[in-house]
C-alpha cells in the first residue's frame, strides 16, 4: 500500500494553541482508529524551540489519494482549524 509523509503546520493566531488543545482528544481518538486499521504508521507534534506544539508530522499508509481525502474530511485538526497548511508527499519507510 502506498505510504505518505504528512506535514501539517498550525495556524499562528492567538487562539491557535487553545483550538489545538480542545480538538486534541478527538484527533488522538481518530489516530488510534487509524493505527488499529494500519493506516497510521507514526505521528507526532512538531515543536517550536520553546517546545510548544506548532504542527504535526505523520507517516500514513492509504490505498491512494481518495482514501487520504476521506481521512482529511473527518480529521478534527482540520475541522477545528488547527492545521492551516497540510503537505502530502509520497514516502517509503525504509526496511531496516
């Protein structure tokens, strides 16, 4: 199955971190479902030098673009305006 590197940068307005924290339980619930289904390989928060969450990086595995768009359509961080910019690139996890 194709793999993808997702880089998502948060909004930078004064309420951005507050929205992230409010949406976080729902985002993590969806991430757990994705992990159980095999779609999420790994994910985590990007941090500023002050160690504040400023975005997310994920490695995911989906059948293709349509399946990615279905996930993004229900992703709480997009629905709650946490992620401002989402970049999707084809990726291949190294077999070591």
